[in-house]
């Protein structure tokens, strides 16, 4: 497999280079890596003998579930795992893909061993973080809105960044800027400490945007960096002697850690 992509219409597009022409009755088999459930699609054959072929498979009718699916070609009971030389990653494509409102997000990728696989995630509106920093006593964050269905244009939307501590119910909020699907938000760290002066712990940020039904989680999902909790480490700031730093959960959601 020399090229793979899941299009904006959730069609898996593949370009195959083969030692022998694709035989009649060949199936593309997708196998769920955890459960072993399989889905198969019979591929058409080219009108002429050819050692290259383009395949397009609509994914929605296959009723695939969240998780990782490995790809195989099968003919007359014999199957071979589909090798790939395409890294299958484009940040621009992922950004464009996330503009549509979806319940499932499909992504093709090359495994570490060089095979084609699909990564499927449950998709809900979120605020995708692209930059985080502390400046002049503030926590600032920028990024884009994903899976909301909003247009990537110049229209402005009323928005608010909120930080909340579930343990105590403390909450801090500040106005945010949203233009199209791009956002920028900042909140005073002094206000965060003042809202819960006796407690250290974790604050959960969310973005409330006019026209979007529910508050949006902040995190990092539209890239190829899994496990941000282990891989991304931000420097801490000190406000009135109290250390504060951003971090990620095991599910790649952004958090603000206050105290030691």
C-alpha cells in the first residue's frame, strides 16, 4: 500500500502496488485488534491487468466501533496483512476533517511494524489545544474547535473559558475569543488561587461557546502524539509561592495542577 487516506466523507482511499494483479473476489478485511471482530468488503477488479489499483471503501456502512483495526487482503481463504509505506499523517487534513460534526472519527495510519491500520475514536465537540503558556500571571491557551460543525470563517462567537475544581466546587471564568473555529483564552492565576486559597489540586478547564450545546473539553487529540501525560511536560509558574503547571490526563485532556 503506497498511499492511504480517510476522506472528509469517511471513505477509506487506498493506492495498492502489487506483485500480481488484484484477483476477482479479493476482500479487504478489517479486524478489531482487541475483540477480534472482523468486517469485510469484496473489492472490484480492474478492467485491465494491472499491478497498481485504487480502492475506495465507505466506512460508515461497516458499523466499525472505536478502537484500532488492522487491515488484510483475503482471497480464497488466504489472507495477508496489508503492508504500508505511507505514514498517513497530515495535520492540515486532520484539521479539515474535524470541521464536520461527527460521532466517530476515522484515521488511517502506518503501524510501527509497517502495516496499514485504522484508528477509530468516539467524536464529540471539543476544544483542541495547540499552545499553552503562562504569561504576566495568566494561564493562556489557543487552539481550534473540533467536531462542532461551526464554519472556519471570520465570524465571531461569544465564549468563556472556565476552570473548575470538582472536589470543592470552586470555579473561575473569563471571556474568551472565538473567531470561526479558532480560539484564544486567558485567565488570571491570582484569581484561580483566590477562588480556593486553602486547597491544592487539579482544575479542569472548559470552553463555553455560543451556538455549541455543551461546554467543550480542552485537550490534544488531532495529532500523532498519544500519551501526552508521559511525553509533554510544561514548566511550572509560581504565584505567591504556589507552583502551578499544565498537564494532561491519560485521555489527553488538559488540566491545571495547583500546589505541590
